C-alpha cells in the first residue's frame, strides 16, 4: 500500500508534461482519483516494483553482497545517540552510502543515493521490530489497476536524455 503526497504527484506531473499531452491527461485523471488515498498493490506487484520493495528490508537488501571488496568509509556521525559511519560503494558508476553502527551488528540505519541528480535519504527506523497495522477504510483506498498512468512511463526515445 502506498500513499503519495502532493509534492510527489507534482513531480510526476512535471514528467508527464515533458512526455506529452496524452501522458499529462492520463496523469491528471489518475492523480485526481488517488490524491489523499492509499494505492493498494498485490504481493506480486510489490515483488516486481523496486520502489514498493523498499518496504521489505529483506527484499530491498537481497542483492547486497555479504562482503564488499571496494568500499570507502565516510562521514562518521551520531544518529539517535549511536555513532554511525557511512560505507560507500560505487556499483556501475552509481554511488550509494549505507550508514551502519560503528560498533555492534552492521544493521543499515540510513541509505543515501541520488536519482536523476536529486538526493534521496532513507532513514530506517526500528528495523526488525514488529508493527501493528490498521488498514485504512475502503473509502480511502484505490486498487493499483486504477492508478496506472500516475507515474508516467518514459518513452524509449526520451530515455538517457
């Protein structure tokens, strides 16, 4: 289940504008239907969507190797009273920094990277602790099939620009 804020919807609208009038019209129609609501996805959809898989840390870190041959340490700091250090890896030219405690188990506490030159910072809170989930009422949800077009697909001729 995902819920998108107005800033995210505005960003995706900007992308739809660049793609063209059809993408923009579809985005606006779907955004109107989903604004302020939760988009409900099936387990198989979550498995196939890298953005949705961030909710499942085991899946999000499934491709992280058990050991890293080339990694740099960066920017020691304090988070919630614990000393943490950033471990930087550059797979295929991209850079990601995973912050782990200086002592104890190397549980990721923060991840920093960039998407299209925009910084992304994920703070991982209470990893591994059980949570109690109260699903929203049906009136506050939209099936994912009705959200197609919210995030516009970039046509092949525009990729890499």
